[in-house]
C-alpha cells in the first residue's frame, strides 16, 4: 500500500509538471513513476504517508504564512544590518535543541531556518541543531532555542508529530 501511494504521488507530480492529458504523456508518466518507485521507493520515509491527514494540511497552510512572515521580518533585519554604517553583527554558531522527533519534521525545521535570512543550519546531531546566526544574542541554549526555533517548532509538531 505504501509503494502504491508513493507511485500515485510521483505520478501526480508528473501530471503537474507536464500539464498534458495526451495518452503518450500519461503512459510515459506511468512508466517514469513506476521506475522511480521501484528504484527509489525504499528511501521514501515511512512517516510521509501519515502527513496526508486533512488536519495536517490546515497546519501546513498556517505554517506557510508563519514562515513567510518570519522570512519578511528577517529580510528587513538583515537589510538593516548590511546598510547600517556600524555593521551591527555578532556572528557565531549556536547550539539549539528541538522537541521534534521525526526525521521529516527535523529536516523541515532545519530547512526553514536555513531559508530564513540571517540564519543557516550547519549540522544536525540528535535533537540538537548547530546554527550559524548573524547576530548571536545569547550564549544560553534555552534562550537561543526560544528565539530561533520555537515559532517554527510549535506548528511543525502539529504537522509531523
């Protein structure tokens, strides 16, 4: 069942990319999706199927807007730091802790942090993330976690946990 669902997802992506209902395109899409599933099906995460619950789609929609707002806010913050003649930066690598347990949730969190200007996830070991931050505000792991991670993590828990 898991493999069939993966096949359907790959085929749906194929249909969206080709945007054609010609029988040749549909047939090639089936063959490509079947080949991709047979070749790469074992590396798809098992927990990924669980994410397709309708309640999780709502929280994914909410997360999208939280992420967009964080990105806009961070863009203005980085622009301020770059344009300021005193260059008010204090770069460094901080260690933060996440409560997320699923690999997909942690990966989503790490990518969200990296896509937000001013921060970049350098490494992920266990429940800790090492993040390069343009303006380190505290050497305290709890405070850094609260500033960088919590606003993403609260919603990601509802999507992936």
